[in-house]
């Protein structure tokens, strides 16, 4: 069975439509990829421009205590201060002789 010229006429008239459809499909995938890339770039820019919440220990570092002094950055220094206060109160409770350390016996 041979192809008649009338069959070719309908194919030639539809070739323009087929070519447009194929071109749109190829460009559509490129357009979708470009849109996704631009969306990711926009999200990254928004994330970099946002102000992030400070961590709890950083947020508390600027607070003022009830005695009017600022709080220290490290909790360890507070513990050291408490220990030194305890040692000082222990020293006050100990009875010491005034002559201790004054007389050194070297006879041995």
C-alpha cells in the first residue's frame, strides 16, 4: 500500500502543530527547572536575612541581677563564688591561735 499525495497534504498541514507541541514540551522542562532554582535561591536569601533566636545561655547573659550587678556569662563562676563564700564563712567559724607560725622548732 503506497502513500497517496492526499495523505501527505494532511500530514504537512499538521507538522507545524506537532513541532510546536514538541518545542513546548522541551521548553517546559527547562522552565520548570529554572523556576525551581529561582525558588531555592529566593528561600536561601530569605533564610539568610532572618534574625535567628539566640540560645538560652546567650540570651541570659545580658540580664541584671537583683543586686544591680550584671550576670556573668558562665555559671561556673557563680559556683566558684558560692564556694569561696562558703570557705570564708568556714574560716570565720574556726578558732585560731595567734602564736601559730611564730615559733619554729629546729632542734630535731
